[in-house]
C-alpha cells in the first residue's frame, strides 16, 4: 500500500507548490507530475498486481504462440485480442501488454482531468483515494474501455457527437458491457429535475430489493445457471454494503452542492447541460452499485459511471464560496481516504493491487527482445 499512500501524500504537496489553478502551464505540469508516476507504477507492475492480470498475461502468450490465429478461438473482445496479436509482433514478452495498457489507461484519465476538471488536484487525489486506480490495475479490459469512454465524454462536453460515439464504440471492442454506456447515453442528455431524481431513487430501491429476481431473469436470458458465486458474494456482502454507503454519501454530498435546477427561459446553457449530464451519471452510479450488493457482476457496470465522479465532485464545488469550499474539499478527501484505507486493509482481495510489486526484469526483457 506504500506506493499509493506516497502518491496521495505527494498530491497536496504538489498542489501547494505548483498551484495548478493559476495557469494552463502549471495545470499541465501538475498533471504530468502526478499521472506520470501513476502511469509508471502501472507499466512496471508485476503480473501478480491485480487479480485478473495473470489471466490477461496468459492470454497474451497464448495468442502470440497461436499459429492458426482466429478471433473465434478466444473469448475476449476483438479489440483486446487484436491488441495482443499486434504487440506480440513487437515482443513476445507479456510485460509489453502491461506497459501499453498501463500508459493508455492512465493517459486517458490524466488527459480527461486536465481538459475537464474544475480542480485537477482534487480530481487526482480522488482518482487514487476512491480506489479507481487500483481497480484499473486489475480490470484491464474494462479499464481500457473506461479510458475510451472518458475520452468520449471529453468530446460530449464539446458537443462533438461523431467522435464521441466513435470512442464509445471503440470501448465496446475491449469490454462488451461498455454497450451500457451507449444505451444510457441518450438518457444522460435529457434535462434533470427533482422529479427525475425521485424516479431514480424509486428505481434504485426496486432494483435493490428485487436484485435476486433480476439476476435470475438475466441468467435465464443468458442461458447460465447463475450470474455469480454465492459463496463469494456471502463473504463480501458486508464489504459491498460499505461500498454502497460510501457511494450514497458521495452522491448526497454532490446533490447538496449541485441540486437540480430549472433551465433558464432562454434555454439550457453549456453549464446546465453539463450539470444534467453529471447528475444522471451520479444516479446511474448509485443504481448499479446498489444492484451489485447482492449480484457482484452488476456492480462492475457501475465502474463506467464511477469513473466520472472524480470530475463531478470538483464541478459541484465550483460555486461554493471560500472558505467553505476548502473545508468541503478536505471533507470529501477525508471520506475517500478513509474508504481507501478500509478497503486496502480489510478487503485488499477486491482488486488484488495490494501489496504492490514491480517486475523490472520483464521490462528489460522487452528491450532485449526488440534490440538484441
């Protein structure tokens, strides 16, 4: 856990020193100073960091050794399978997969924070403290999809619809569940009111209570006996409740400072559209986290919306006057840091990123295979 805590300690120090809010130059420098080390840690990590990392490393080797390569031979999406095949042409060393994906994932987050965040220091701190970073070290394919989705939302904010849809579709080529974002995309463009908020709450409660029936229906549709391992879910039920309470507290705090408002008579401004988008995303995040308490696989759908929360919290606080804003920022950071420590100590097996290990020998082998 030490590397992550070191980054969390470094972020406020860098913010005080560089003052990224004062200019674009210091803003960019701050993002490089924070997301650069995060990318480095992701790129040189051992395959033992992240529960699912070892299976992706195994797939990389199998795809590279397959002389009769075909997409149908592998259960992964075409984008991920093709990526493994192309990288194998450069080097058979599986660490190359961690290098490339680690860089892309953290670059996507860093670029999105730089372009869209109202407070890059707060967003960077939340990215680590909310366990998004350790999650991305584990769920590689979904993290790549989230990277494309974050870049897509950058285009949405700029009203560049074609490039946004293209990036969302690219996300589905690395994780098929990313289609959910496209299905929900139209919803997030609608105005958000207190009536919308109430509707989300009702739907969330109904889905939470009926999650077992929903799971059975999805299992029947997919032709599976069950969607989850009941033994695993029983052991992690209490931890999932903690995650739900954490999510609920963040959502309520955000709506306290970002309540639904009626659009002005002249139509919706860009800020109003962005606020509505973020409000929809918060409620969809809460919905799928609630579903995931009893059906863990559905909690994974919440990752697509939770990724945006590191932008939503600074946006919600942008109109809060000083010194209240500073106190609230500290409060958000304290809640997220406490959550990080609880998960890191009590549930490190959730992501498998604790303890952290490097593998510099495999990194060196990449260059040997290329140049020697």
